[in-house]
């Protein structure tokens, strides 16, 4: 038997209504906030992610599905299934000249992403993300709107115990000095760091703070090391921006905590970063994350453009929300006359009812048994009903039967 690939999962009919609820809630909420839906290709040039996401990240180094393809166009020689969608949305923003639109440009998306990683509960190799991006707004009120937007979405689908963890990574100017201080502090521990952190030490020291290796975490918890990590390094402009974000979150009654160790897993973030966590999930508590990435549009070939966004994994949400049961059909037509059954079902559907019949033309008793499992009412069409020009309608919950003219059904 051929089975689904490891790390992929079928979304079955019993689960689809819950998925549809999540997507419907997102669509309504984002549209009300003036975000327009965008759908980008599921594969892009590998260079887009290497430049945009960052070659020091685990995503680029370990987790991408990358393929070499033929063709004379060298831009098509290496393609990658998208591991995240911010880079793709930025590419579309630049390619289609969205910078000429009135700012801010607000976009949202829903779709599959792909990362080669160890599958676990709520985390697959093919997974789905919902996200939003705002381009052209430098104000800290945009950061606050993003955090408020994702928090409201999670509340609307019934996820409780939420808190936003926030931090400021500063701008490239003030962050440069901070990186050097971290490198200097961790230099005596370099031999004890994991192999990944040894690479990050040279390429992007801040990424070391996102390491999950227990030996590295113990080093970061050393009092002297922690003193440097928790230092208030950001410049006055970044500090003012960060303080305003907190002020706006207070105005919006968004519960938040500051976390100086929060750096996120991508290289493009600047200033505000955040994660929305739920106490329901235990150790894997993050359900959404994002931040500001003011340099990414320019890095990928566009004009200098401030931007902020977030993304969340739908599989993880699915584990948390109350699942919706499939509702019963309005009618199930019970008849051994296939032409009458087919005609009646079509008539009921045309009137807006949900209806079906037994294509296998089994005995009445078997059809009624099936009707009792999947429908609220049965429409019975036998010889008497055809001769008399009426339907017998049985309420399958109460057992009550009524004779109705065709026009009255």
C-alpha cells in the first residue's frame, strides 16, 4: 500500500470544516482591516530565500526542499519550495510595482509551505501558514496593529491563554556594536558551543540566542554572559520606537511580556520582533510570530521600504481549536426508482437544501438506515407516492411522517 510521505498529512472530510472555519475567520478579519489577499507560487528561485531569509538560518542551511532544473535560463537553474512566504510576497511587491500604490500596502495570504524537518505534533514537512504583511508604514502603530490583528484572530477562533512576547533587535547601526559585544563575551566559550552556533558566531551572532541546544542555553544563562545579552543596547531612535509600540499595545489592552532573548529564526528582522504564545501548548507554546523587516525590500532589489508582518501555522492552531462536526443533510431521498430519486434530489438542491440519495439502489430498509445516520429528514418515493402525486416526508429525529405535495416540499 502506498502511503502519504512522512511529514505530510491528508486533511480529511471530518476535519475540513474546522480548517474552513480558520480560513473564513482570517479572511473576514483581514478584509475588515483593509488587507487584500495575495497568492504567490509555491516555488521560487532559491536565491530569493538565500538572500531574503538568510544563509545563516536553519531554514536555508538545513530545511529547504531545493531542486536543480534544466534550461538555458540560469535564473531557473535552482528552485526551492517555499519554506515561508514573506520573501515571496516581497518579491511580488517589487515585481508588480506595488510601491506606486498609496501606502501602506496591506496584504495577507494562506497556503502550503515546505520544510525538511523532524515531523511532530502540529508540525509537518508540508504545512500551512496564514500571514499578513504591511509595506510603507514606519510608525510603531503598524507594529502594534500587527500584534493586535493576530491576537484578535486567535481569540476569535477560540484560543485562550494568549500573551505576546516582544523585543527590539534595534537597527543595523546599533545592532552592529551589540553583535561584537556578544562575540567578545562568548569567545571563551566557543569550543563548547554547538556546531551551528560556531557558524552563527561568524555570520550572525544574534541567531545564537535562538539556539535550542541545552549546552548552549546553559552558557547563555551564565551571569556574565546574560548580563551582556540582556543589556539595553538599542539607540535612542529604536528605543523611542519600541516604547511607542508598548504604549500602543497598552492602549489596545494587548497583554505582553518583554523577552530580551527573543530574536526569531530569520535574518531579516529589525526593531520589533514578537511571538504570540499560548499556555495550552506547553513547551511548544508559540502559535504565531513576526516583526519588522525594514531592509528586506531593498535587499531584494526594491526601493527602501519599511515593512512589518506575521505568520502562523494552521496545523498548530488545529490542535487547539474546538473541532466542528459535520452537519447532517437536510434530506435523503429513499426510493427504488432512480429516475424519481435523481429528479427529486436535484429539485431539493435547486431550492437550496442539502440532499442526496442511494446510488446503489438498495432495499428500502437499508436506505432508511443510511438516511437515519446522515440526514435530518427522509423523502420517501414508492409506488403509492408516484400514483398519488405526493411525497412522504419522515422526520428522522422524531419519527413523524407527513404527506406533502411536490410544490410544498
